[in-house]
C-alpha cells in the first residue's frame, strides 16, 4: 500500500493466522510456501498498529511461538529485480520458434528437464499466488496417446503422441464460487510459461484444448484418479520434434485488429 495505513487487514488477519496454524500441522504444504507465510506474518505484526481484531490475532500468533525466518520473503523494491538481458528481438525469435508440434521423435525427455521446466513455469503469476494447478506427467507412449485421444480434437495425430502433461486445476484453492474460474486463468498462464521454458531447452510442445463435455471429464478423471475438486484445464503434448514433421502455417491477426485504444474512441 502507498501510503500504508497504520492498521489494515483487520477483517481477515485472524483467519490468516488460523490457516497458518493448520499449515504448520499439514504434511502437504511446501516448505517454501510455509517460509513465505512465516516471513509475511512476522513482518505484518512488526509494522501494524493494533485494533481489537488485530490484537486478538497478534495474541494467537504469539502463542504459536514460531521462530522468525530470514525475512527475505516480504515485498521488495522493483529495482531489486534481476536485470534482463533478453531483447525484444530475441523474445520475438523465441515466440516464432514456439510452434505447435504434432510429430515427435521416439525419444523420452529426462525427468530432470521436465522438473526444471516446472520450476520455470511456477514463476507465472496466479491470483493471490495460490498456484491452483498441478502438472500430471504421462510418459508411457500407449497411455499418453490414449489420454490425448480423450480430448476429441486430436484425430490423426493422437496415436503419435508419446508424452503428455495434463494441467489439472484445484478448486480447493478458491472456497468462494465467484473465484472458481481462476484455475483456468492461472493454469493457462503457467502452461504458456511451461511451453516457452521447454522451447528454450529444445523440447517442443503442442497445447491441446480440453472440451467442456461431462463424459470426457469423467473419462480423464477416472484415468488419472482425480478428486471431485480437481478439473482438467488442458493437455500438453511434449517431446523432441521429428525434424521432418510438418508445422502448420499460422497467420496471426495484426496488432491493428487485436488492439483497441478505447481513449481514441471517445
């Protein structure tokens, strides 16, 4: 906040402390997330002025007796961001290089490379940093082709897909119905970043639309043993491109068609 109010977040700080208490006892919370929450809450109570609600939350926080971490996970000035060495021309080349590949060589991608791409994809923005998605990886060629065929729009090439990632959204991240569309926004942002990360590693991809059809949802849910709160967002074929495989030419809309400067229309 600029300027920052002396007291803020009073209406939900108690709930936040309670969530942190539950996270301490959870076996599914990632350690970096827990450290981030620890840093933020320590920083919050350092700077905020008490109101009755905040004082109550502060008491609950102090009773947890959580040791202060190194404090590096709090907001920092923009000027501390790493300097970029990527030019617009270089980024343009990467974007042109990233094409939807449907014909792959029979060569598996090493798990280490996939995990590195996931690390890069995790830097994509998401609402409240909730990252409400997971990447399900299938590298068995028969099973990957079967799953790709479930999408319905892969006739003619699904049998050739030997590796596939299913981006799965987690509705548990959003308790309010109004926010449940966020899994599709956040999952898609991460998927785009994942595709570009793969491309820099010489690994090609093909995003596959997942249809909003109930029986197909059930097929994939049964195949992956998804929970009721999980939803498929999209599929992503990946692998090393067959050098002789065809790439469809894609004519893109121009900026003059895509962009509308509303101020000029008044």
